[in-house]
């Protein structure tokens, strides 16, 4: 098995509703960038273990070393490249489990990742400039249970169309906006702490030209799109007019609240 020049493993570091599922599907379509999935999200571990035939009576009984080996086998392409997605918080869950396997590296998240996934690790940071649109999309996904449409056998995401109908909730949007800012800041601190220079992607660029963004990731990883391969999406766009309406209503409600809470100032007399 031959390895690329620069990369054994790469992680897509993101927050929800930044186009991460779209990007994973695009990268998989290249045939050289692994089969990236959210393998390490703790609520999905049992489902992945069942798919891979790993015996477990409970999450605690799961042999995590065997779980990681199975993830690597499932997530690699023939050139040896492995890809996976990490949301903010998932990296800490993964590190906690890896620390049980390698107690000598407890507290060193990057060291734990390198021990299990190889020293040639690259990080791709995906974020969204329009965090209000992100928050609206996040709320709608939580309410309906539909986190993505399409894909190729992902586990997780809570795809449950019967979960509920979407309803505008400005307080919930405000809470999610705060969460997004906290998670974005968390990733920045994490990269700075470990001296990581990630490849940065804006959702807006990914949405506008997914093929170009995907080719940019391949270049960052030291990979070349094989002859005859096309970069093709496997996920469908979900945002629609309702998302735009909610964002507009939130802006109006925020302006109204700001005006009502402002101290009264008398009008300036005419000269």
C-alpha cells in the first residue's frame, strides 16, 4: 500500500450547519481522500460497532482500540489516506477515550491523535461567515430531525422527519448564536495551543464552488485527483425560503428589542 507524500490522516474540524456533510461527500468522490465520516461521535459508537461487527454490551464495554482500528479500515482509501469529521467537543470525547489506551499521553490531545492516526495529520477548518443563517439552519435541523439529505450511508444526524415541524423561536436562535461563537473560538484556541495551521474553508465558498474548494483540500493534503474522476456531491442543499424568512424575522425582532431597551433621549430641537 503506497502512501501520499504529505498525509496519513486528516480531520475536518467544524461546527454544525457549515456544509461539513457536503464536503465529506465531495472528498469521498475523489477516490483518494478516504471515506470521511463522523466516526467518533459518542452517541453513534454503538451503531458503528454493530456495522463493523464489534461486540459490545454497552458503551463502556466497547473495546475502543478495536473500534479505532475498524474506523481506520473503513475510512481509508487504497492509498492509505484516512479522513474523519470532528465537531467541537467531539475531539475532547475522542481524546478521553484514547487516553485510556495511552495514559502516558493523557492531556496531550495532538499526541494522542498522532499515536493512533499517524504523525502526518492535517486539519481542515470549516466555518461560516453568516452565523445567523447557520443558527437558523441549526435550529430547524434540531426541530425536524433532518440534518442532511442524501449521502452514502452515514450514521447519526438524527434523520427523523416525523420529529416535529419547524417553528420560529428567536430565543433559541440567540442561544445557538452564542454556541456557534463559543465553538468557533474553541477551535481557534485549540489550533493556537498546538501550533496547528489548518486549511481554512468558508461555507460560502464551498456553496458557491464546491469543486474548486475540494480541489483546494486535495492540494493541501498533497493529493491529486485521478484521471477520469469527477468531484461530485452526494448531499442536497437544504436551505430554502423559510430559512431566509426566519433570518429576516430575527433581525427585525433584534432591532425592535434593541430600540425598546435603549434609554430615552429627547429629540434634538431645530436650530
